[in-house]
C-alpha cells in the first residue's frame, strides 16, 4: 500500500485476534500510557510494506489513518470523524466506556483492535497490530482499521446496535463490506499495490474469522472475505444489503 496522502484533520479500524508478545528493539516501555494519534501529512508515494518495526507501529497508524478519514470525508459529506484514534503500547491498559461481549466493562490493552461507540474512539494495540503487520503485510492491518472506522459509520448513519449473535454477525460483516469499499477507494486513488496488497488482505481473514458455531458474533473467514469482496466490487452502496432499512450509502 502506497502512502500518498495530503493533510487531513481528525477531531481531538471489532477485529478479534490474539496478540503476540514480540521481541524486537525499539519498543515502548511496559506501563507506558496510550496516546491519541492524529494523522501526519505525507505525499511521498512510498510503499508501507516492510517500512515499520515493532517500536514504530504508532507511525504505521499515523500513516494509514488519514487514508481512511479522507474516504469518510469524501463519501459522507459532513459526517463527524471518530473523536480519537488511541494507540495502546505494550503493557498499557485502561477502562473504556463500552461493554465487552460478556457484558462487562471493556478494557483497552495492547491486544485491542476495536471501536467504542460510546466514546467514538478507535483503540489500536501495538501487539495485535504488529501481529497483523508481520503475518499479513502492510495492507492487512489497514483493512482492519478501515473495519473499525466502518463501525463508526454504522453509528453515524443509525444502523441499530446488535441485540443477538446473528445481528452481531451481520453488523461485523457489514463493517467488512465497508472496509472493502475503502479498499476500492484506495485503488481509485492509486494507493493499492498489485498483487501484494490483495495477497495481504487475503491473509487477514483466516486470522480474524470466527469458527462456525451457533453463538459466534463474527463472520467466518469465508463470510468476512465475501463481505469484503462485496464492498470492493460494488463500493459503499453494496453494503446497504446487510441492513436495507438503514442504508449506509450517502
């Protein structure tokens, strides 16, 4: 994925996975506090593949975030952006204003990759981000971030919060569709690198798909990939099919 962005303001991208504890130089000290990350302008046109290390994952977030916020600003004129994108370094943790799937108060950690609608905040943990980056390449975790921003879009247009496991699966699949629509946008902008980025994205879904079960709250790897492809091929309007009564298209 090529970094080819201008400056975009962000007001002061749930992918489930198990965070690894990598060993690398340049990491943040244990117990460091999370910091809100805003986008930094760049127009270098350079690839993000292999550009970052464990200790510079915050810079990866800085590089990708404006690519996603630009898509929101272009697609939904006047839609508020998330209040913050919070990068959570290794060892940091704290309370969120949202509940986890078990109904308990959620806690952000370096394994977080989630959107809290009560705060309108995206939490991105260093360890899980590094896992995605090393196991899929530069485009995989970017699609994960676009998925979390997709949840923000759902909140802004009024998609109802899920009440059942089936509702949750559709909710998550629609966010995957929106991530596909964002990837289509990056292709139109000339940011997508062929075939590398599509191979990266294909490698992401086996890591984040849920196993088939009656109580699962995310789509299987195959369902999530199909949802992504729906958005990539048809753009945002294709994502209306998940909740026809509340379209996400502008």
